[in-house]
C-alpha cells in the first residue's frame, strides 16, 4: 500500500504542504490545545491522558464531519450553531474554573476532580476553532496548485495523525509545568494564567 506513494515523488510536495498547514493552523493555540496544556499542568501527565484522548477522538470526529460534508448539513439548521457555541463556552468556563481552583499536586487527594475522557470529547466536538481550522486545511490541500492530488483517505490519515501529534506535544508542554505546581503560590499563579488563556482563546475562536 505504501509503494505507490513512495514511488511517486510528486506526491511528497502536497503531502509536506498538508503537514505544514496542519501544524500551523490546527496546532496554533485554541480552546482544545490550550485546555490540554492547562489540564496537563494542573493535574500532571498521567491524570491528563484520558482527557487528552477524549480531545483527540473528538477532534478526529470533527475531521470526519467536515470531510464528509456533514457540517454543511448541520449548518443549514439555523438554531443549532448558537446552541453549540453556548454549550462550548459554558463548559470551557467550567473547565477554566476547575483549572484555576485546582489544588497543588502535593496537596491533591485521590478524590480530586479530574477532567475525564467524555469531558475532552465534548469540548472537542463543540470547539468552534476545530471546524474552521480543519475546513481551511482541507480546502487548502484541495486547491493546491502543481503536483499530484492527494486522495481523501490519505488526507484524513495524515490529518488524524497530526491531531494526535499536536495534542501530545501540547500535553507534554503542560505537564512540564507540573513540577512547579507542588508549591502553592506557583501552582495558583500558573493555573490562573492557563485558565485565563483558555478563556481568551475561546473568545477569540468565537468572535475572532
């Protein structure tokens, strides 16, 4: 299956362009990526894996929705978009509050609330930036001039892999802050910064 791709050098140019576009557009700060970083910083790497998995699965679901044209059908329902935006904003505010008020790692108990898989999935599918970013990347890949045209399944495979890589990098970046969060003052400052950044990126995604 890989031989046709490897034997066609003209495919590498649009493929690399797709990866670069995904890195810049989909990998830029947004509600999903910032939330992964913030959760990683507030709760540590191990306790953030389930949330990150939910974000990844939800974002891949968005990718399929956009690629299959389902988004165009949903967009024809006038009252649906505002409901999704309000639901997304409400949950992100709730998540930001949880991050801002999370106790230091050293003082955390086993019962401390941790964002779960479903929370990440719901945020991803209600994330307005995801739809715009993925649609832009797919449109750019389809309209690229020169070279061979990438097949739809190849695009989807590459973008799904990029979704995994992008969110893993943001999670590791957040988890790198976790070691500083065992001190109460540093924990509160960093958590507040991440919570504020999460709210700001959401506002920009909705109104930007």
